[in-house]
C-alpha cells in the first residue's frame, strides 16, 4: 500500500469515528462545537446572599422542607405538557450558540416553574418560553451595576467575551424579571431572535435590550419579576424545592460523560464550566432507581448524549440525563438557586400524572 493511500485510510477512519461519536471533545466528553460559559464568582454570590432576607432555601422554603415526603419528582412533565398546550408540539431541548449557559439554565428554570404553576391551576394559561438574551444581558450588566433602573445601552459595558454566573442571573430575575420569547411591537421581536447567539452577545455587551435600548427592556422585565430566589446548598433542600415544584439552577465545574449507563445515568467526568437546571429527583427507597439520582436538563440540544438502555422515566427529554446524588451534592454547593414567581410554600404536586400517564 502506498503512503498516500494509507494516509487517506487513516483520515477516513478518523472522520468515520468522529461522525459516529458526534465529534466529541475527548477531554470533557461534550460535543466539541458547543460552549459552556459559567464564570465562577464567589464574591458575587456572597454579595447577593447578603441582599436576601432569607438567603437559603432552608429558610425561605422552610415549609417546603418541613412537609417534604420524599416523592420521586418529574417537573419536566409539566414543562412538556405546557409546551404542547401553548405551541402544539412536545418540548424539545434547545441548543445555545455561544457561552450563554447561565441564561439557558435560568430560562429553563423559569419556564419549568411557570409550567408547574399552570399544571396545578395557579396560572390560567400555559406559559410562553422566556427569551435567553435579556437574562444573559441582565446577568452581565444590570445585575452587576449600581443603578436600580438598569442600563441604557449606551456603551458595551459588559464586553463581548462570553460568560456569567448563577447568582447574577438570579439577581436579574428577582430585581428585574422575565422577558418572554414573543413579539413586543415597537420594541423588539424576541419570538424570532430571543435565543440567537448574536442577540445574546449584543445584550451581553450592552445589557438587556441591547445597544441604545434606553431602559425599555429593563422596564418590561420588571412587569414579570421572579421575586423569590434562594440558595440551594444541600440534597435535602434540593429535594424539598423540587417536590414543591420549584426548579433549581446548578452552575459548577462538573463535567459528564456523553453517554449513559443502562439506567440513563451519566457519570461525572471531566470539567465543564457550565450552568444547567435540575428538574427531577428519584429516591432509591421508592424502588424506581438503584440509588438516589437527580434529573438535569442541559442546553446543548437533544443529540449531544447517547442513551444506553432506559432513562428511568421514559418522558425525560432527549438532552437531559440522570446524575448520581454524590455528584449532584458537590455541584450545588457553590452557585445553585431555587427560583419562584411566588413565595416558596409546600405544594402537593402530582408528579406521577401531570400528563395523565402513570409511570
């Protein structure tokens, strides 16, 4: 065999393997073309905790913790049910285009929480998905400034590099609020651009609303605040928040394998500077799983992960996975937040039958 022919065979093998694996980053286990974007900021987290009257979920959600019964929790079912009711199709995991994971994790938390409120009759209509661009811009600019009105978009105060941190997004949602992925006539059509990387980068530099916004989107966000946020730091707090229907964002450096075991569990592996959201939990004692696990929703689309065997709950959307309790406990120590549009209280959510289908 000639040297040139051998070279082409090697190239073909490499390309074939890359196609089969999805061109994955061997160090991190994630698809090489996706981005994360979590920039840890312990000082920022500590400063935000000082602003909160009840900074920890054990305080703000004491009723939830006290009355938790240890149910298995599947909040993503409410999200799918609401998506079908609003948009006429099942929920499908979106794919971030830049390092805006903090905004995507927060967006998924808000959408899931509002979906639960709709599913249990606290909202009259299924929610609209929030746009990620204002969350991203708000977390990079408004939440880090000292002007309670926001920022007017007159200069690229946030810069054009990617990234943010969980407490900044939580602060934006609490002190400003949610801008939905819909058309605001005379302002901006977020229905078509609210998730675009180009729009996220614009607002990440100039603040929510982007260049020359003159506080308009800041004021729009304040019409829909998520006034109740609390730091989640322990497994018991996490389980109590989820059981009462409050999703929990999780920002950490923990990475995961790009395939699951026969239970749908992804092994903690490598390092991701990334924010996601926790939408479920299953307890070993309830007989569904071999150990305590939590369901985590990513923002890299539905195809970054290969499933080997079942998912524990077949309704878990593609692009989400289960993680072992020990791994999750490490992840939630630093920058994880329960988010609610109403005060944290115990709610007897029917996790088994949100879609009318028993597990």
